[in-house]
């Protein structure tokens, strides 16, 4: 499932276990600790990417908002008159992308909330691992949809910019 069900994103745990090579003679709690570290590293990577895309979205949104009040004066500034429908579609795409990026970087749970106060075995951490895997799966999809939305907005920019330039020549 994409955003529903308790098993979304859980496949990453199995891949991390294989990566760590459980046959290396380490105890299961040290493997669980390394798994937590790797899951949080994945979340950090997603946060970093989403923050960068959010900055790009903000740049484009600011440029579009500057064009909205006076599209008739835009030929003086950028050399072409963009169609209003294209500006609105771009603004919608970049705003959606920014919203999805904000969903990636949010923190809405307490760390180790699903672990008992006195954990004694690897099984005590299993629910926390599954929850982190769900969060990673959701946030990966949020980022992916945000990236696609930003790409659509950028493609619209190129289309009206290049299209109007070709029509003027």
C-alpha cells in the first residue's frame, strides 16, 4: 500500500538487516541499534533533499508572485508576456510541491515512543522499527510527488518562455 497499512516501507528493514550481515557475530541488540541509526540517516537524507526542493519552490513562487500583479508589464522585465493560465498552473504546481516538502520535514512523533521503558530484547524495538519504516515510506512518496510537481512547474516555465520566444521570432 502507498499510504495505508502497517507494512508500508517495512521492506527497508529487511534490506538493512541483509546489509549488516547478521552472521558477523554481533548480538541482536547492536544490530537493532545500527538499524535505527540507518533509518534515521535515511530520514535525514530525505529531510535534506526536501529542504533543498523547498528552497527552489520558494524561489519560483516568489518570481511568479512578482509577475501576477502586472503581467502586462512583464515584457519590459522578462521580454515576454506569459499567459495567466500558465502562471496559475505553475503557482499551483510549486505550491503543491512546497506543501509536500513540508510534510517530509515535519516531526510528529516522540523518538523511541514505541519502545518500553526498560527494553530487554530486540523484539522490544520491533514496533519502533516498523513505525520508522512506515514514516520513511510515506516521506519518500511525499518527496517523489513533490519533485514531480516541481518538475511540472519548471516544465511550464520552459514551455511558455521558449514557446513565446519562438512565436515572437
